[in-house]
C-alpha cells in the first residue's frame, strides 16, 4: 500500500519527536526507518515511550491510552494509530 503524502509527513514528524525526545544522534527524520522496532532494536524503555506519548498527545490533541502502548512499536504503527485517533 503506497504511503500518502500526509502519512509521510506524519511519519517524519513522529521521527523528529522521537529523535529529539530520546536525544538520538547521527540520525535524521528522513533517514529514520519507520519500521524500526523502538523497543527491541532501539532500546526504548517504558519511561522513554511515555515521554514520547506525552509530546504526541500535545502535538496532535489526542489521548493515547496506556493499554495501547504495545501497539506503538514503530513509527509507522504510531502514525497509523494517530491517524485513526484523529479520524475518530
């Protein structure tokens, strides 16, 4: 399924937030793999994820339930989650 322009912009913005909040170096939003597993491959822990979630909630005016955190394993999944929340 092709990625829409809106989705691509959303993916880049989410990557920017993750890079900024987790203080990742040597990576840009454009080179961030949206399928990279944040927990298993990047080592994001629950506190890091909670920090990112707070920023995403503020940025997009949505509420992300703690029960949904397991659904937020990579940038692409987070983008789909946000799109669904905003459409609801």
